[in-house]
C-alpha cells in the first residue's frame, strides 16, 4: 500500500524541527498522538504533551479525517457539510496545538490526513520514526467486539502504545 504525502503539515514551537538528540536518557525522542476531537483523544493529547515536555521529546499530533461510510452515499450537499465540519475541527485542533506549543515551549508537528485512522496513524508513526504512540480509548460500544484503532495499534506491536482512558 502506498501512502501519499500528508494533506497538511504545520510545525510550531521553539524548534520547528527536532534536533538530533543525545541518547543520554531512555525516554522517547518522538511521541506521536492521534486526535479526533473526542474527550479521550484530547486527554491522550494532554498526556502526550506532558510526557514530551518532561522527556525533552518532539511531539507529533495527527488528525485523521475519516468520513463515515454513509457520506459516500449522500448527495453533494450532505457530503460537503461533513467535509466542512471535518475541516473546521482540523482548524480548531491546529490552533490548540499552536497555543500549546507556545505555552509549553515544545516542538510540535501537526499532521492532517484523510483516510482510515489506523492506516494513517501507522504510516505517520513510521514516517516520523515515532518511539511512542499515544491514543485515546474508544467510547463506542461496538469496538469491544470489532476492535478499535487503539487495539489494532497495540496488536501491530511495532511501537509502544499508550491507551489513555
């Protein structure tokens, strides 16, 4: 599967790009967090930002716009409204990232992608060489049977994954 370039990438903070790290500590160099605007994802972002600040790590925030399957069947007006809502959410999250980066003095990269959340988070973690992936737990009841993005990331076993309740 080929993955195209990110739809949108913004970097904030004192060091827009992380500098080469000296490996004097065992902490992660790059912490990646997936956000989608839900309570658990915002808690995961707060946890990841605190961890990155304490460890002197770079923080990569990934927002994946995953339209619901029914939007493909909807007419253009509904699909356009759904897309506008996703774009507004991405803009709000981008502004929060910028503000948090300035307040914490933390290098933050904001990536906005479209597609399947699991596949895009996995690709972003590989591209940024993330040492740790942080996600919020799913609040949907059906994910207990089918599996959530967090469960799929843990099962991949490619990075340490922290699932924030």
